[in-house]
């Protein structure tokens, strides 16, 4: 359950309409909205499905080794999140921008299946309406450069956040940590040196459980999604095709999408292009 306070009656009215629409979103990898009510003046209570195993953030960063998610479990969870975001972008009657994709908003059920939650910042974008909200919302470290610079949001800004999510989950390192370079900058430097695999969560190495080729693929996809140039980023539909792998692709157009993302993720020049200036400068980190 969440308790949300709104600024005024008009804000409550608009939010109520949005919550009503979001309540119709049904997908196995989205946290279900059970209901909501308005109490007193400008307070809204929102009730979601109960998720027994808490947030992905806690399972990556705040648990001991006995409860640590394995590399394969993390990849499976990331695949499930991609499916949920793809539904928001491509599978519903209107495009829905989540706008705050991060590890603490990925919740795990009793079977450790992932559901993307916290639609507090979600915004429904009618396909016939090209207007974008300009107020910057989201979490520093996950915000695409264009959001920080001019407030412009799109499905591709969600893709950026999802890319950062991939990187932090596979590497076991938060996007921004005091005294360290921004996660994406650090991984780009490892890529340039041909040492990308050394960026994975060191606890995997201690347990000798990593498939180096697979984790390098994951990091490359994360870097591609988190590219500063929105036009270079794949769509979430393409990311889902990557996870499904070529053996499960039947339609020619699906194969084209798979090959498109595969080609980009293998191209070091694209990932390390001149457009890939320091992400931390875009966020003002360290200034």
C-alpha cells in the first residue's frame, strides 16, 4: 500500500484518472494495482499486489551470500522486466512511460519472479499526442541525458533507465557511488581495454559460476540501452527479442530486429562512439 499526497484538488483529479487507467494494465511482470481510494482532502491510498520477496535492490545489495541471486537468476529477472516494459511501450492501447525504472522498483514474488512496480511517475502517452511533459522526474543515475538537459521523455528514456538497471544488476554496483566513476563510464573504459568481463559482480567470480560470454553480452546490451544518443538505443521490443534468442524467432521481421540489436551490441565503435561522452557530466555528478 502507498499513501500519496497531491498538491491540490486538480492534481488529485488528474492523478485519479491516471490511476484508473493504470488499473487496466494487466501483465504477469507488472505489479497489479488492486485498488485505490481518496481520503480526506488530497490524500490517496493505492493498493498493489503483495510481493513476498521484496525488491531486487535488496536482493542484489543488501543480503548475505546465502540469499544472493545467482547470475542466471539475475538474467532471468532482467528478461522478465524487459517483457513488462515492452508491454508498457508496445502492448497496450496507449504507450505508457514508466519514468522511474530502477532496482528498488522491481519487486519479487514468492517464486522470485520479477514484476515492475511503482507507477507513481508513470505517464500515459496517447499515440496521437506528441506532447511530452517537461518536468524532470525520476532518479539520478537512471535519467537519460536528454531528460536532464531539456526534460524530453519518450520510450527511449525508459530504455536508458533499463540499460542502467542491467548494468547495476550484473555488476553488483550502483549507478553512482561516492568516489567512483559513474557505472556506465567505468564499463566503457573496461570495454575500451578489452576487460569488460572484469566488471561483473565479484561475488560471481568467488563462486566460479559465470558464463563469461553471456555476461559480456548482457553488459554490452546494457551499454547499448544506456547510450547517450537516443537514436542508437534499441526499442524494448528489440531487447525482448535478444533475450528470446535467435532459436526462438520464427518471423523474418523478428529475426531482423534480433540481428539489428546483435550487430550494434558487438560494435565497439557504436558503444564507444564520440557521442559517448562522460555520462556523469550530463548529470552534473561531481560538480
